[in-house]
């Protein structure tokens, strides 16, 4: 898109371990990233299903199903599954996101085959024993209740609600709601697994002390019989930028501090302007010398934490701000933050600011992919965002290429007083009056987000 | 167990094959270069392959245990103030200059230490040595900076304690468990003290504790020891040693009975936090207590998870912690209950598991699992430059030498089932414990 300019500083090439990819006949992709300095292997299976596929009225089912995989299969009890990994000092992790569900274990190299068999068993033969399902439902309901005590969690749940809206595939919290989880039965989990766990489009990653030939052979043995047609991929709609500030005040009567969120639509990860947006984000709200930290924390002592985030998903994105402050200064922190954002949107960064932000983000990056686990996560993330693996190796080069005009353009992506969704969680008795004149304000209770 | 500085990870420890090689994971192969400057500054350097970066830690042996009522929270407040300018670098310059060279910086304060670290490209080493030595030599402490950081710390306190049920419980737990020792008060400090701390007190604190003879520096990564040492000498040698450090009075009396306190607060569910009086990091029983923690609480197959959470359903989560500290510490257990949960039943279930551990069998496979998990966790932390630097520095401060890192692993290997049972019998007894019960009240309680 633009000719690479002479860089003002040298970007050392990122050397990543050699990567090998093999596709099995059933569509499962087997990737090996070899690193033999430590006798450890991370095995990570990622399947293309997540909360975006929660059926109507079954918010939270994808996460619920994922958590149950390890609670028993046709071949192993839950205790046997735990033991297989933990007896050698490994831990099995499950992560269920919007569009992808992952199973990860890191074990000593000699135990890689065993770990893979366990993961393969969970993915293909989970049996969802009834007592386990009942227990999981009770426990999830309890955990959902406990979340309401955490102002930050309530703010995040409210933001998902107000930003995407209930009809959107992303418009509900991944862990679900009390009213939906209450309905979960064994059949729901089994049906979700049957309907959405597919080898086609799935990724099996080995990172660490293993050779590709061995990895592929293990994969063939363990997954060779896994079948299923590819799933249709969804295209969740992107919203328009709101006009004016749409404010949701969630009343938490015992709070002495207000949690604040802002959000506007952003860009998808594959958008060519992504790297320019990353840099814009670093200038205004990433890192300790960003404009927001400067004005909100350093200059005024209003908060311990303030920052913006670029949420760049497969088909759409968002740009968010998160912060908190004592109840008395809820309006002030909003005014100051919006002031900073408006000024940034109007003119973008200076060349000097951009230069500094570029160095910072480029300098940070290698540590984000230093370990086997981090590398496995970065690569699987790239695949499920529709990107080639080499985005990891090329990340810093792309950042080095973004020009000032491109970053200035991306500054307009950020929330501003012209339009944003706003969430404030705190004591309405103290905060509602402060918000007068800010925009359309709706007041709800914490309990509404149960 | 040691505190792992591994912000990027969720817990995925790995362990070397028992029969296989320990290639690359054997701490005895860490070729640490040691040097002490004339002013007492201890320096430890470890050249390491991997990323072309360096992690630079400075541990000051000062934390909330060194404070007194009236100035609690000063160590942590001070940590904040360390970023606000020094003689040769104006306010905000520290972070600006570092970030402009692709580096990041952070710090933490505990009851025992205040640790500062930077991760940066190897080429920025000279800059970082310059920045760090300047603030050790001549930090700017002014009214403006104190005023602002005071407010920031108060927000941090509100976030971590006053608006966080777990934080609130933990604060009361320490205050109940420790009646005389300085572990009684929170690291973040009481709100009243935060409002009262003066500039003069900050200056006095800086002079007393932020001296080179009270610091250990650990650098790990793409560095060459000789030129690095020369650079450090050049920049730090002129900083004078500080006065001899005041000790911490060990006034905590023996506890002879259970303490049970309640917090009544808006909450969705009850909860329990317990602390058993235990030992310091250097104590002979510390390794066994780490194993007690692991058997009880690490992994889905751990006893508290299997029994309290799944079998009896008296808790939604059950976690045990034994924090390594300079002075005798506590073995803690945290139980979150479901909304209709019964604290008495949860406590009874915990007591039953403790008794089983004290007197029942500890199968060889279970002990082996625990050792593998601990070993994996310890060694996994050594997979990054930052993890290595932190582990070395922490052992230096808590045990007197970075070499103690090897001994930690050896000690785990040597712990027997009898040792684990004995440690449980000695420390996990009701007469040595404090309990905080969260009693939900008010409108947050859902209709039943």
C-alpha cells in the first residue's frame, strides 16, 4: 500500500522458530513450532466455535460445554484426565471466546503424546456425565451471582449489552446469564458439541521440544477419525458510530468508586489500517506515557488506571476506554477523558508522539511471544482472525511502515463526545446528578446483569 | 511459595521429564556473575540467550513491615513517587525516555520488599543504568508530586480493598492474625495514614531505605558481564551508602486460640478467609508447607477442589496460599461460597480435609504429582528473562543468596510424606488460626 520509507531506527528482524504446517484429510491443520532449548512442549487445540454460536436462549452454552469436556469422556473419568496432565506437572487450560475454543497443556517433552491423547479425547469423546452437568450448572450460577459483587465485571457485562445489543451474536456475556444457565441440561451441551466441534477449520499447535514428523503422526493417530462438515462462518454486523453519548448508569449502592467504560465501533483485524490504529492507540491510551494516563492519572491523580484498547476481531471491531475513580469525580473523569479523546480525534498525534509510540510498541512485542505458550496463543489467534501465521514475524515491520497521515486518520476511530456508548457502575445516589447534560442517561440495577 | 512475576501467563507449568535430561532447566547452570560495590550495592548479572533484551531489577529491602502506625502505606506510596523525576531527569522523563527506546517499566511493593524493573532492548542499557542510578542518588520529592500520587494510591486502595470483597477480607485477616508485628497493616496502608503522610516523612524514608547498601540489582538477558559491571560502577559508585538499617521488632506473641471475626457487607454470597500462623521463608518447614499448599490446592485434582468444591459443594472455589516472607508468615485458605452456602459447613469440611492430611495416607503418586507441579511452576518461571531475574532477586532478598534457588528445588525433592503430615499437624491447627467470615447483608442479597 505504501512504499517502505527509510526507517529512522533499525527494526531488528524477529527470529521465530521454524514453523511447519500439515493439513489432515479431515481438515484439521497440524502446526509445529520447534524450539529445543527447553524440554517442554505446549499442545494447543483450537476449534472454531464460541459464544457467537450460543443458540437462542442459551447464552453461555459454548463456555459451559467447554468447561465440561474435561469432566469425563467415553474413555476417561474426570480424575483420570486431571491426573494424566497434573501428575507430570502440567496444567490443562480451557478458554472459550467468541469464535474459538481452546484446550492447552504444557508438559515435559516425553509426555507430549499423552497430553495430546487427552486433548483429542476431550475434543471428540466428551461424555457430559449427568452429575457433572448438574454440578457445573449449580456452580456456574453461583459464580454468576458472585460476579455482581465486582464492579469491573458488571461494567464489562453492561458494556457488551449496550454496545452490541441483545440481537447481535456478540451481544451477551460469554459466561451467560442466570436465566439461560438455569436451563442447561446434558442434552444442551452434547448437542452444542455435536453441532459445532469440527476438524475442518480447527488448529492443532505444538510449540517446543518436538519434531514436526512426530507431531503429525501423533495427530493422525489421535484425530484421524474425527469427522464433520465445515461450519458456516458467521458475519456479525458492525454497528454504526452512535450519535451523542448513550449513557448507562448501573446503580451499585455500596460502591465508593465508579467504574467507567466508553466504546465505539472499530475495525476488523485484517483491515489494512490495523497497524496505524495500534499506534494511534499507543499514543492516546496505551503505555504509561499516553495522553490519557498523563492527563487523568499523572496530572490530576483521578485514577490508578486509565487506558484505551483496540478490540480487532475477525469481521468487526471496537475501541474501548476503561477507568475508575471515586464516586465524587465520576463526571470529572468522563469530561477529562472525552476532552483528551476529542483533541486527539481532531488532530491526531504529532510526529514526535508517533515516533515514540512506534518505538514503544515495537520494543514491547518480542516479550509478548517469548514463551511457547505465548507463541502458541499468538499463532492460533492469527489463524482464527483470518490471518497468515507470518503476521507474528512481520508485526514490527508493519508497525514501522505506518505513516503519520495513516495514524492521524485512525485517531478518528476513538470514542469522543460526538458519540459513544458509556457505562458507569457506581452509586447512582451520588452519580446520577453529576451526569446531567452528558447525554441520554438510563439507570439500571446491578441485578439486571445477573 | 515464592511470588512469580509472570504477568503474561495463565498457569501452565511444565516440568522436565523425571528420567530425561534437565537440559536448560537446571538452575545450577545459571552462570551468575556477582559483584558488590564499595557502597554496598549488590549486583548480580546473568547473560542469557533468547530475546535480545535485558531485564533490570532493583530490589530494595523495604516494605510495609518497616513502617509504623501513622505512616503505613509509605513504602508503596514511595514506589509511586519514584517515577516522578530526579536530579537530571524531569518529571515524566523516566517513562518517556524508556518507552521511546521500546522499554517498559513497572514496580511492586510487598510487606518485605519494593521491586522496580525494566524490560528493554539491549541497546538501551546505558540509558536505563543512567535513569535508575539517578533516581537512587537524587529522587525529586516535591509537594505537587506527593499530592498527586497520594490521590492515585487512594484510588488504588479503593479499587483493591474498599470496593473488593476479597481485598477487604484479606486486610482484616492480616490485622487479626498479627496483633503486634508489622504484618498487621496492609501494604497499601490505612486510608487515614495515606491522608496524613508528609513530605518530610517521605524524604526521611528515602534516606533511610533507598540506599545502595539496602539494594540488590539483578540483570538478565543479552548482556556482557564485564562492560555491564563497568557501566554500573561508573554510574552508581558515587552514591553514598546509607545509615545502618533499623531492624524490625519481632514482637508477635504466640497465638493460643482461634480468632473469629465477621464483616457485614452487601454481597451476593458468604465467604471465608483463614490464616494459620506459620513460618518464614528460611525456615526448615517452608518447603513442606509449599507441598501442603500444592496437595491441597494446585490443579483440578487437588484435595480441596475435589472435596469441597465438587464432592460436598460447600464452596465454589477453595484456594490455599503460603507466602514466603522474611518474618514468620501465614498459611492462608480462601473459600468462596455459593449464595446459599453455610460457612459452618464449609469450615467443617475444610477441617476434615486438614485432619485427613495430618493423619491419613499421602500416597506416593500424590506426593510425586505435587513435587512435579511445584518443580514445573518454579522452572517455568525461569523460561523468560524477567522470570529469571525475579527468581534470583527474590531468593537473594529472602534467603540471603540467589544460590538458594537451587536449594529450593532440592528441598522439594527431599520432602517426605511424613514431613508434609508433620507440617500440617504443626501449623494447620485451630489454635493458630484467624478466620474472617463475610456475612452478606443489605440489598445485594437476592430473594431466597
